[in-house]
């Protein structure tokens, strides 16, 4: 029984918001814009508003407003102006708001609804019915790196809004390191907290203060003195308990810890939040009791498989070889050398491309060796201790060998880079094929490797760092800088065994002056390149540097710790703090530095590791398919493309915010109440207010607006949006606020008055209106600048390779269960260039510049197949298939023109690269008639987030594209080129007209109005193509 199939609470709330499974929600929201529209509502709520949700729309917006307040509080308290919730964080908080709202309004009905939902689903029949006791706990199954800590802080604010007067608020952690980390994080978020110090006085919290205590300090029936706490101290009080990594206590020998936690929450009024990345490793078929408990309490599942599928965190490359038993000495040496080369390549790329990489927030790479155990501090060495020491000694001996015998390193290096290592995977291929590409093209010198990674060559010296706990530093004799730190526990026990294992060649000396090397690893001036660590790394070490990982002692029963370890390693800040890795089409140096390389010193370690990771990530096999150009002789060096001046950099020019009436006219804040009207089942309709009132409330209540506060808010907004070159002056902000037209604010009569001015509601409306104005002002300036820096060129593959798949290849990634079927299709390769292929959804269209193009097809089987470049989405697929059918059925109508289509590759192709409101079309269509080329930029997309024709993307299609067209034609005339172009841009809406019209403007907008504004609706009758191509028929 998989835990994922038994998440009743999670599935029930998903259903309330219109989704049967999380994958559907994920597909819709993963790439949605974050942030808020001009009314102050999140884009996520705006999208949900149009879905068949089972809650009142006004309630949804109340939840949304609450979540925005939590985000604002975090942003301001933590001084992180760019902090914005990712979609999964927003939904985790939304589901929690919903749960507490239902729990406080009618807990009996919630209980009955949950049991009714459970009993109507075959997946849940083995789980016993909910009782009131089950509603005292909710749990979050969240991947490491997904923001569990900030979620906890918001949960703290959430529950204290719904339930007050807690006698104790307690956070239970696994160890002191995490306790300290949580204390610092609570403080940053403005939440009072303290760590239990061992005294009874420290158990007495102030109102709202969080007491942080390690699970190891909780006991039942305390005896004598000491720092432990008897759980009876809390057992009769009203306790709010947060548990971080609750898997502690799930194994049989730790069961007592779970019992102790339950003692603290046994009173009827207590409540528990629990957070873990590893519920899936702990709760199995054999743990029926836990399956019942967590199946009913997990309110949100964003475990690693979702995190990875959404593109968050680093990618990973595993150096795994076919081995029946254990690795030979030669194999271990080659794997260690491969790890060294992988790390050296990353360090080299980091230094070479440092300036370009800054925007990706990549930190200096770090090579780690890590095991799950720490060496105990008492008694004689255990068998586990001996294995740990043996593994660490193996690494040190390898380092000694390469530093003293560079010729051996050179030989192994050549074997690996020439793909003649003799290390093969299960398919019989050299494991270094397609890897270490930079080093294969730029063969490194051994001396360069040793200098860069170890500060030289020669004998290794080891020192106990006396100013740190359990640390040993390694350096070469000729250098004063340490290149590595060992942190595995009791130094005295380790030292004796290490000296024995190295025949007395390595004696641990003492360093009484150096501060902790481990604590300084995250500092930019750290010279340490290698960490040989233990459990401490798994349990909360906060670093973004890890880029290469060697596995030490990994036991079979340590699945949870393996997932935690892996999660720590793949953490990534990403561009604009997105947490996401760049896609496969990005430059090699970026992909190499956003990939963690993993290898083990032992075949069983790797097998244990892979067994657990494969449960979380599907195994794929890659099949390259060459693309072939269609009618290349007709378009190459003939059809026109756009290019940007290489020196163009808008951010280098300072811009002053100004009041412009034509921009103020385009600002519309719609605050009218919309009432949901039920029309059988889910088909709810929105009824507008009977009377719309055009309000001058910003002018009327200007004296109530705090200008200093609003300027601070606008500056933070500009920082988040990247408007770093925009200068904002107080008098200009005041001028804009005073001159907004009455029709800028649409509301109901008497909806806003003196009370709204006093309670800050009008202040927030002013902020929303100003943000909308600033965005439009900046966008206009950027478009003007871009227009003046555009030129034309003719398109040919050699000059514009970025417009096509890398190396003229499409990569098909097939999951394990579909490898055979995909392999059979690849064997019949020619059909990809002649027909559409259903087994691997692709389209062959002779008007497209190349074939095949990967397309969308419904069904889990087809969605599991991944491609590079990424396949077309549903709307894009509809368009290309419709267009193909449209032309095939009426060839005579287009006999006087040549038609060419190109799928515009995301972030690589032709686009109007605007930080403020980029228009990046999915397709470019050329219709060539004589010496004139009609160029259409086509963007199939959902338009639920738009509410009127003043949206920047609509204005680009109607106004700015004409300006670009006029400017380029003037350039063509000036250069006396025998060509004429006409540019147009269209949004092809995948949202149907009936659905969108009720939220658009006055709700009376006709299809003709949309057509006039270059918005066409993709419909099965293909009428929209007549509108698009009508002038050529």
C-alpha cells in the first residue's frame, strides 16, 4: 500500500477546489505567474475563481487576503523584499485556511463530510472512519528545500487567528543544531521563541512564545537532576505542538519518542502540526497504524517527486556501475577520480563564467563525502564506527595517492575522459558517456587540478581544530590553507584508528588557533573544497554549495535519512530565487553547476541509495531523434527574423517615474462585488452588481493615505519586479494619486467610506493602483527602448541555431515501463518525418520548418513521456493540428503564397524580451507573397488572468507591434532593401468565450470586440483561422 493513494484529507480538500488529483493542479499552476493583480488578489486565486470550486468565491478571496498578509509579514520581518509564495506554498496555506475555517464553523459537518468522502472511494476503504481525535492534527509532506520552515511560521499565525489562549506553544526538533536554526528563523520572522536551557524557569513561556526542545530531552517519569523534561509537565495543559521531521520515533527502537509526543497533545484542546520530507519512507504496508494516522492527517503532499517534476532543485547524475558484489579497488579509485573530475569541472566553470552566473545565485561548489552515522563518544569502537572510519580512511588514502603520485592521476584521468574506463552501466555503456563535456573539450593538466583543489601537491597533514567540536582539518604540507574538513564525531577515537590504518604516516596534530572550518563553509572566503561529514549534514546544515556527493556508510534501513540527505544536496536558489533549475536547453555551464554528481564507495551503498531515490523519481531512458528540415531551400536565408542589438541593455539607463495621463487612463481597479449564482452543479455564474459606481475615492480620501508607507511599498514592488533602474520621487507619487480618473476605480455605491479610510482598506487600494501604474509606465519605457534597438535579418540555421533544437536533435525521455514501446517506435524512425506518430505524440507538418514536433496528448501514459525541447502544451497542440488540417483541406486558396511556421523555443527563440511584461509568442508564422512577408507572432494561452483590453500583452498585440513594424520598415527603406514586412501579433485563447466574457470588463464584450483586439478563440470549428488568414483567401 502506497501512502500517496491513501491521503484522504488532502484528496478531499483538492476535490473542494475542483481537482481529482494533484497532478492536474500542478500542471495548471506550476508555471503560473506569482504575485498579485491590480485588485490585490493573487493570480492563483484569480485562476481558481474560474474553476468549478465548491466554496463561495467571496470566501476564496478572504482566504487569499489572509495568505497575502502572511506573505507581507514574512517579507517585511525577514527583510526579504523578493519573497513571494510559490504555487505549492500558497495552496498548502489555502488548504490550511479552509481546514480551520471548516473546523471552527462546524466540526461535526466536516467530520461527516470527510467520512462520506472516504467511504465513497475504494482507495480508502481499509482506513477506519474519522473521529474527533483525528481533527487534532494536520501534517505536511514537503520536500527538503520546499520552504517547510516558512510554512510553519505561517501556520503559527493561522492557528492563532482561529484558536487563541494556548498555555504552551512547543516546537519539537531532532537535535540541538536544528533547534538553534529554528530559533534564528523564528526570530527573523518576528515570532518570539526560546530554546529550552535545562532550567524549569525556561519551561515557562510568555504569551505567544515558542518553546523549542529536542525530542531527546523528553522523558516519562524523570529521575534525578539533568536537562530532561518529564512530559507530565505538559500533559494536562492546552498545547500547540509543532514537530519537525516527525519520522524520529517511527522505528521500533524509537517508538517511545512518538509516545512521548502524544503525551504532550493528549488534552482535548491541544493541536499538532507535523512536517516531514520522508513520510513515504516510514509509512508502508507493514505500518497499518501509521497509515491510518497519516492518511487522515496529511493535508498537503508536495513530496520530492512533485518537487523534482516541477523543475525545483538541482538535477542529479549518478555514477553507477554494473557490479554483482562489491566494487574492486580499481573501480573505487576510478569512481573517486570521476568525482574529483566532476568537481574540478564545476569549480572551473564557476570561476570562468562567474559574472554570467550571478543571476542564477550559484554558490562556489563543494565536494562532500557523507555517511548516515556519527562516531560515538563513549566506549570502544562499534562495528559501525569501524566501517565509518574505514570509509573515511579510504578517501584520505586516495587523496594521499593523487597528491604524491600525479602520474597515476593522469592515467586515470585519460581513461575517464576518453571513455575507456571499463566502468559500464546496466546497458553496457561507459558511465562517462555524455558527461564531463567541458573537460573532454579542454583537457586539464594534473598540476592545475592539484593547485585548484588542494593548493598544491605533496604530503597531507591532519589537525584537530581545537576551537570546534569534532573537526579535523586537512592540508598539504606546502600550504597554510586547509582544503578539507572531516566532521564525523569523536576525534580521539578516530585519531587512533586513522593512525593505525595509515601505518603511522598520518598523525593528527593540534591547531589551537583556527576557528571552525565547518561553520565557515558557507562564507564566500572559505578555502575548504571538501567536507567529509556525517549525520550533522543530514540534520539541518544550511548550505547551498553541495555539488558532488560521495556516499559513505549507508545501511538498508535508512531510507528516510537517505531522502533527507539527498534533499539537502539538491537545494538550489535558482534565478530570481525561483528555486528552479534551468531547462535542458540552457548553456552547458549552467546545467553542469545545477547538477549534483553522486557516487558511492561501495555497491551496496549505491543500491540502497538508488532503491530509495527511484521511489521518488521515475527512471528515464533517453532516445535521440534527429530533426529534419522541411523545404529548407525555400526558407533558408530568405524569410525574415528579428534580432536585438548586442549592446542593448535597458537596465543600464536610469528612468524617472512621471505622471502621464494616457497611462493613468489604462489603470482600472475593479472592486465591485460579484455574486456566485448556482446553476446546476458546478456551473456557477457570476452576477455583476446592478449599478457600477465610478469613484474618486483616492482623491477624496487622499489625506488618509500614508505616503511614506506607500513609497516604501512601491520601492519593494519595483525590487521584486526587477525595476532597478526606475527612480521614484515622492512628489510624483502624490501627483499620480491625485490625478487618477474616477473610472480608474470601479466599485459599488457606498462600498467605501470613512471606515475603510481609517482601517487601511483605501491605503491598500492606493497601493494596488500605483503598482498597476508603475508596471504600465515601466513596460512602455522598456518597449520603446527595445523597439529602437531591433533590426531584421534573414533566417538560416547556421546563424540562428538557438531557434532550433540543440544539435538538431529532439530527445525523447521514456519512463522505465515504456522503454520497449518507445524503442520500437524509434526503430521505425522515418515515420517521424512523414506522419504524425501516436505512440510518442509528435506531429509532422510540412509547413513547419522542421519535423518532428512533440505534442500534447491526454492520458497519464503519454504525459509520462518527456521531451527536449519540451513538448507543446494542449493549446499549442490544438493550434498546430487545426492549422495543418485547415491548410490541407483548402490548398487552392493559398496557392499564391508560401507559408512557414516555427515553434518558438522558450527563452531561446524570437521574443520581445521585456522584464516588465514580455511577449514571447509560442509560434511565428510567415506568409510570403512576392517581396512582402507577413509575419505573425502567435501565442496560444489561457486568458483567465486578464480582465480587460488594457492588459500589457493585449496592448502589445494591438499597439506596440504596429510601432515596431513602422520602425523596422523605415530601417528597411533607409537601407534600400528589396523587401517589405508587416508584423502582427495575436493571442489565441484556449479559454472559451462563454467562460471569459463574464469576467471581462462590463461582461458585455462581444466576440467581435475580442477579434478587434487581436484575441481569437481556439475552437473546433476553426473559424478563428479564417479571421487569422482571411486576407489571403
